[in-house]
């Protein structure tokens, strides 16, 4: 049960960092929704991912944080940005429907989220996470990955192979004469 | 260092908020790339939730799962963007409302 | 006890004839068809005679085949021969055979010659099944079968609307009676567990007569009577018989005079064990019979169609038979049945001969003076008329007198009505006789004879001589006359088997049927131990009561007087002063019109039953239920499906964001449900 004493007593380093990174996440997420040009959305998403990496570090998952930055923010989002550039995506126009949705949706979402947050906080138990709780070194993860989760690991490699082939086929320019099997 | 604790529910709230934003963006946005990005946002929210629970229970498997989620997200992003390129070629638009030939 | 007499042959032989003629007759010559038909009918008669010669009573029921074995309820194809069924057997096969012979001549020019004989033989099969049946269910099969044959034969010229309607009317009215019969059968099954005559009657025999009021046996008796009313054309279900005259005249003779309509009387007599223990039911039978006899006779005096007069006469005479059964004089009823078969069959055949002679005319007002022109027909018809009127010495006299005498002993009311009816019977029969054979010829035979093939009077426009050249009134061929003569002889001498004691005979007929009717009267069962001869005056059959012969002779004289009065009145009105009837009719206009229109009974039934049924069926069942409920349900179900899918297809809009919306909503619902389940589990 969250009480005011709990608040004051445990105002700690962990919490401050958590709140900081959390604020960045929230801001980035909201900005993603608010921006009209996709490139702005992409950039705010990168910010969110970076902040999430910080959260992972707080929890002690170093490897995951690193992979987050390298793969997610560094590769996937770069791909997104490239596509935005390639396709010359422009700003979205606001239609009448979207304006109404905005007018109604924003306050609605706000109230809904406050409500949910309040309920969750009231009913949460005393579970807590300590800073750096996880043993997140690559060595530990590798132990699991290559022993217990070996099969899924190999399957994902096949998955990536298929994804590559699919992406290449789908994105390639169609031949001049249709119907010719390549 | 003094061991300091943050309630698990805070992490879960944050994760839920990110997920919700992803859903809202998926429903609201008309640009297909932005929709895709909302999906990625959703996945990130879920990842946070996984790691938080893994930390709470001191179970490493959570992180491994995050690893797999990322791999799948990467594959999905690659293929999905390729599809977007293919659709853009034929329909000349990124507005999702105009890709509506599959209707009754 | 004799060994098996192969009784089954008697019904099966005509069935074989029906099958052969039915399937092969279309492509056979008329000679072949008539040979087949006559042979099988004659064979049945011959075998019946052989059986009569060889049988010794009591005769064991003959088992032919298994039928129903259901738990403890069994019904088999069993044939039963006692004195009663022997009498019926001989009457049916004998008169039936004679009518087959007659039909060879009568129907010679009909294009569906083979079909007629097939149906006629089929009728014989069913009637013989009915008569020989050893249980109620087999009898019911025969009952229904003769109804079917009657329908087929009434509507023989089915291209005529009136004939087809008459056939339908007969069948449907019969079915109403059959409904009562069926309920009676169900009651028998429920309470006695069997339908075999032996078993049922043995179970009932020890029961005491029911007191007034509704008991089981009374109910069964009344229901059986309902069935008999339908089949034997009593009030209120007689309406089909006059219409049945649309059929060919041999059909009217065989089915609607001699045999089928008597099935009801036979059935009531067969069930005498039940009726003797249900005095109320017996009274119902007597009252219906008496009323019908009188009622039908009054209608007969105003009819102008010769066959209709005979039809109403049949209804009236059947009423006599039921009156006899109703006062417990079952053997008298059967005696009258036998004599009636002779003289009514004769009258119908002779009427057919007359109609044939005048080229298809059936209206008596257009006949007259035929005495010298068709002498054979005249003399045979005279014999029949005298018999039915009850002139002493002929068959009808003895049987009718015995009924009246026994009726008097039950109640003077029955006797009085019966006497008046006898007077009316004599009157209308002699009226027919005078109008047809005496006076001046009022028709135009030359004209109608030449155009005989499509007579506007429908049924009887057939020239039995094919290309017979001469016009004018002419006698029938020999093949038609011989049965007439034989029946005339039987009408004269047929009564001598039943001369009552008061006139010096010993009533052999009654004694012959004695073992059937006297063996199990309640009084007998009660008094057997005391050795007393059971005599009960009102409701049980006993041997002829030992009252003064002189009283009986007096009553006989009274009924003869009534018959002669009828003759006298007819002579006066239709011979001496033929202008009188018209004047009387004019002065009694209202009453006369009512009688001529048969008391408007048909119209009454139409308004009371038929029209509401048809209206109800049209408006409620057809338009209401069938169209608006059933069809509407089906159509609306289809429409609803179409509408629903029309609305639902908007979900498939091709719009990705709406899809996404639906997914979100759906998943939210599922998640909410899961959370709810989780809270429940906690």
C-alpha cells in the first residue's frame, strides 16, 4: 500500500533517475502522436528508445540496454528514417474527423489514464525492484541463450533470413514485362 | 551503495503508458509509416515490462525474451517497410485511408 | 368342427379377377374382360355354396396369416364363419354374381368396360373380407375398402363433375362415420386388449347390462352406431346415398342397395353382445332407425327421378333394419337385409332396364305406358314392388312384418311409426310403378334414343345393342333380363324361410341364426343355471315370444291394410286422376317444396359445416397460417439474413484504420474478460 511516508522515505537515487528517464519516454511518446510530419515522429521515437535504454540500465540489464541502442535505435529507426526520406513522406493533413477526435480524445485519454494509474497504484502490493537487480552481463545471458533457448535462437536466425529474402523481393522494382517469373 | 527500491508498479505504469500511446497512434494516424512506428512503440513498452518483471523475480529468462522480441521486431520492420515501398509504388500515396481496395 | 374350408379363397378369387382385369384389361377384348370378371365372381359364389354345404357349426376361425404382434396385442388375418356370416356370404356372392352378369349387358358400350369389372371385383373382395373377418380390424379393412370401391364406382364417369363430387361426398361422409368406428375400436383395445370377436365377446359376456347412462359398453355401442350411420346411410349421415345415384345402375344395385350399405347392419348384429348389454345404445339405434325410415320415406314421395326414389327407399328400408336391431330382433333385421337385397337389387336392375329402354331418361314424368313395350322388365319390377310394399305372400311381407311385430313388443311408438312408414313406402313404390308403366307415354324416346351417346341425363345413355338400329322403346337383352328374373323369383319365394309361427311356419331363418344371437344374452347367462328360457321383452334377443298367435295375426292384418291403402292412394293419384297430384302440390306449396328439396338438409349441412370449414380453411389456415406465418417466416428469415449481412458488410470496408479499431475493441473486451476471470479466481 502506497502511503505518503513511503514516498518521502524512499526518495532515492533510483527513483530520481527512473523519473527522469520516464519523463523523456512519456514526452517522446506524446510527441510521436502530436507531430504531423513522420520524420518528427521518428526522431521522438529514437528519443524514447534511448530513454528506455537508460531504464534497462537502471534495472541492471546491461546487455539488453546495449542491444536496444544498437539494434533498435541504431538500425531499425535508421531504416525508418531512410524510408521516410525515400518515399518523400509529407505532412499529414488534419481532416474534420481527426479534429473532432482530437477534441474528444485527448481529454478522454487523459482521464482514462489518470484513472487507471490511480487504480493500479492503490491496489499494488509492496513489490519493488532494486536498482541493478538483474545480473545482466552478456555472460549470463549467453548461458541461457545457448543452452535453454538454443532452438528459438536458431529459429530466429532462419526468421531473419526469410525476412531478408522477403524484403528484397517485395521492394525490388517490378520487371518491365509482367508475369515473368524471376 | 545503498540499496534503493522503486515499486514495480511504477515500471508497469510506464510500460502500460507507452503501450497505450502506441495503440492510440496506431488508430489515429493516417500515415502508414507513423503507424508502423506506433507498433514499434508498443513493442518497446512490452519489452520494458518484461525486463521489469525479470528484475523483480530475478529471472534471466525475461531478458532473453526481450532479445527475441527485438529480433522479431527487426525482421518485421524490414518486411513491413518493403511492403510499404511496394504499395507506394502502385498507389502513389502513404495515406492509409486510400489503400482500401479490399472491401465488400 | 370341420377342417379348414379354405375360406380365404372366397375373398381372394375376386381379388385375382380385379388384378387381372385391372392390369391386363385395357388391351383385352370385352369378351375376355367379361369372362374373367364373371368367372371369378362366379367362382366365389360356387365356393360359398360349397362351404355352405360342407360346413358344420361351430366352425373354428381359420387363420390365414400373421399380422400384428405387438406385445400382448395380436391381430391376425383370421376368417370366421358362423351362421350370420354364412347368410351374408351367400347374399353377397349370389346377388353380386347376378349383378356381374347384368353388367355385362348394361356396360357393354362403355369405353372403360374393363375398369368397371376390375372395380366391381375389387368391391367383392373387400365386402367378402368384411363379412368373413374374424376380428374388428380386418372388418375395418373391408369396411374402408368397400368405401373406396364405392368412391371409385360412384365416380366411374369421373369426367362428369357431378359424378366426381358425388364420389367425394360419399367417401368423406363415410369417413366421418369411420371416425366413430375407430374410436370404438380403440376403446375395445384399451379395455379388452383384443379385437378378435371370440376374445372380445367372451370377455363381455359375463358383464351385466349397463344401467342408463354412459358406461363403457354404451359408449362403444354408440360409437359403433356412428360408424354404421355413415356406412348404412342413416340420420345424420345419409346424405351421400341419393347423390351416389350418379354411378352406373348396377353399382347402385350392388353397392347401394344389396351389400355395402348393409355392412352397418351386419356390424351391429355382429356386435350384438355389446349392444345387448348397453340398453341406452340399443335405444339410440332403434330411434335412429325408426326416424330415418320415416324421414326418408317422406322424401321419397316427391322425387321425380326413378333412381332417387329407390335411393330414398333404400335409406328407409335400412332404417327398418336398424329398428329391428334396436329392439333386439337381430335375426329379423338380417332377414329383412336378405329379402331387401333381393327386391331392392331387383328394383334397381329393373330401373336400369327401364332407363336403358327409354334411351337414358330417368325422370318419371317423362315415362309412362311402358307396360306393353317392355313386358319382362314390367313383370319383374312388379314382383319387386309388391315385395317391398309388403303384400302378403312375397318376401318383403314376412320380413317387414316380423320387424313390426317385434317393434311393437318393445314400444308401440316404434310400431306406429313403422306402420305409417310402411304405408308411405307402399304409396311411393306404387306411385313409381304407375308413373312408369301405366298411362300415356310422356317422353320423346325417338329423339333421345338417336342421340343416346351423350345423354344430358348423364349416367344411363348407353345402348346395350351397340349398333342396334331401331329407335323407340325396346326391351333389354337377355343377359340383363336373366338376373332380373332370378331376383324376381327370389323376391317371391325368399321369404318362405322365415314364416313366423303365427302363420303356420316354424321360422327356420330365426332358428338358423339362433346359435349366433341366443347364445349369449345376459338373461340367458343369468338364468342358465336356473334352467329358465331367457325371455326379456325389451332389449334382449330371445326366441320368438310365446304370445297369442291371434294378436300377431291382427297386427299382420293391420300392416297389410296399410300396404293396400298405399296402393289405393297411388292408384287414385297416378292412375285414376293424374291431375290431382299437381293440385295437391300447389295447395300445399310450402310443405311440398320442402319435401322436394329433401328438407333442405344438404343446404343446412353446407351452411353449418361445409361453408365454415372452407372459409376457415381459406382465411385462417391458408392465408393466415400458411401464407402469413409459415411463408412469412421463411421469407423473413431469408430477408433478415440478407439485411443482417448487408449491415455487417460495412465492417469489411477496406479501411485499415477501422479494422485496427475493431481489433482494439475486441482485444480490450477479451482482456477485460480475462481480468474479470482472474478476479473471480481470486
